């Protein structure tokens, strides 16, 4: 029995088992540290959503990196020529690449989403006519929660060709008097948009047109694109620009009037 064990459990195999155990321990500890850090800082304004997304993506990448490193070390310890395996993998990679095209597209798009900050965990998006809050971004898919019915749905990253980030939209309705012509108002609004576009951290401003005929005013809508956490400050700055431009053109902001009739 001892002879059998000594033949089976060589020095190299002991080391291999030890490396696997160490790799597993490193993975478990790292994952728990990341999970605890994210949980503790869930409501921390200093840790922005992009950093939280990076941490969650790092958790997914770590698993594959450790697996590759451990495998290479074990093969080398057991006398396997890793260089020749890597060389032969070139042909296999091409074959597997064709078979796993969709999976590779998912991974590439997943990395692209995070690195280019297309959206982050916590953002509200409109994808394929569905509006939902992003709850997870992995290498292969994006998990969202429908804001209307609470349903959870998963979208393969390769299928996210276009997405509208509703979290970055700030809509402002400008109340203007009926007495002023639409042509004049739109010229004034063009000037407002030009000035608001020059604000720091504003990526784009759109004129959405005449939005509503109210009792005492006509409402014109503009849409500002900025980071969600900057909306309050951007709104204050935009409102100031709007008021100054109205004053400059002697245009008063209408207010609702209440007529009281005595019987």
C-alpha cells in the first residue's frame, strides 16, 4: 500500500495539489474581499458606479486568470513542454474561434462596455425597446431589471449594438408666454442651448421642441446629457442661464393666475 501511494503521489503531484489548493484559496479570499467591499460601499457616493462595475468585472476575470496560471505551473512542474503546447494551440485556437464566435463577441463587447464607460451598474437603459436598471455586467452578458414590472432579463453583450442611457438625461421644461412668437422663443432657446452646452461636464444638449400648452404658458423642452451624479448642479447652472437669457430679452416667466369671483 505504501509502495502504491509512493508511486501515485510523487513530489511533483504533491506540489501540483498544493498549487491547486493555494489557487482556490486565493480565489475565494479575493472574491469575498470584493463582495464585502462592494456591499459596504453600495451607498458610498465617493465610489462611483464605474468603479463598482470594474470590481464586478474583475471578479469574473480573476477566475479565468487564476485557472490559466495554475494550469501552466502544474504542467511545467510535471515536465510538460508548455511552449510546444502553446504553439500547437495556435491551430486549435482558430478552430475553436469559429465554434465560439458568439461567446468571443460577448466577451469583447463586455470589455468594451466597461472600458469605454458606455454604461455602468445602476444606470437605467433602454435596450431593444425595454427599459431597465443594470444590476450586473459580466464578460458574456448584461443583467437588467425592468423598471415597469420588475422582471429580470439577460441580454448577451453582442446584442447590445445600441443603448439609450436614460440616467444621463436631464429634461428641463421652459415656460414661456403665449404673447411671444414661437420663432422668437426658439431663437432665444438656441442661445440658451449654446451656453448650456459650454458648461463643464455637459456632453450634449438637444432641443426637443414645443412640449405642452398649459393654462398660462407654453412649455418648450430641452434635454441635457450629463453624468447622473452631476444632474443637480447642472440643473442649477442651466436654470441660471435660462433666467439670465429671459431677462436679457425682457421675457417674463408666466405664472398661474387664479381668478376669484365674488358672488
